[in-house]
C-alpha cells in the first residue's frame, strides 16, 4: 500500500477543505502514479475534488462513517476492515492512500511507500499529514532535484516504511 501527499514545511496538507497550492507537475505525477489503480480517501477529500466527483480511471474507495453514503463511481467503506476486504478484489493493482489527514493517520502503519511532494514554504493550514521525518519506521529513500513553480521550490520525495503491518 502506498501513500501519496503534497506537504509544506510543517507537513500541512490543507486549509478549510482545500489544497494549499496546485502545482501542475505535482498533479501530473499524482495522475501518473494513481491512474488505473486504487485510491483510498475520506468523504471530505472526495467532496473537495472538482464537482465532488470521484477520480476518473481509478477505483475510488471512500471511507465514511455515514452508512447511507453513496455516490456514483465510488465504493463506500465504513471501517478499515471494510477497506481491506474490498482491496482483496483488486490485488492486481497498486493502492494509494490520498487523504485526508485522519485517513493518512489510520493507514500509515499499512503503507510501505510514501510519495511526498515537499513544498519549501509554510502555509496557513488546519490539516496535516504525519511527519515522516519524525516517524521512527520511515526512512527517506530518494529525492528529486529541486523543482520550481513560479517562486515555489519543491521536491518529489520517496519514503520507505521499514516495519509495515500486514492487512
């Protein structure tokens, strides 16, 4: 299982249910990694997507406490166990945890790889991803050269979990 996220210097990911910034090459990287794969997200993340619609060309699993929640193009799940049961049907595909904050926290122990776009800036934010630099089982495995988007500097980082829980 993989985690994919864009974070600022404080590992912030959003403010008021919106992304902090939209960087075209980050979006392209996200699409290249997740297209034709499985994505896991929370209901608020789904509703923050354009028109509140699931991502095209992906299996969209949405974790929600609302037992009546349905939307065209999603597979609702109501617990971690539900998600893991659903994933058994898609074991030929990669799985990416795409947010939000509580979803990252819940699935972190089960992820073996994290793809992080690290933005060298500090935004006003109310949602944060786990800081993998401070997580004892996570190591930085690779980094791109510095990239820029206008005056923003950012890096594509790859982290590896040395102690993955089986699901």
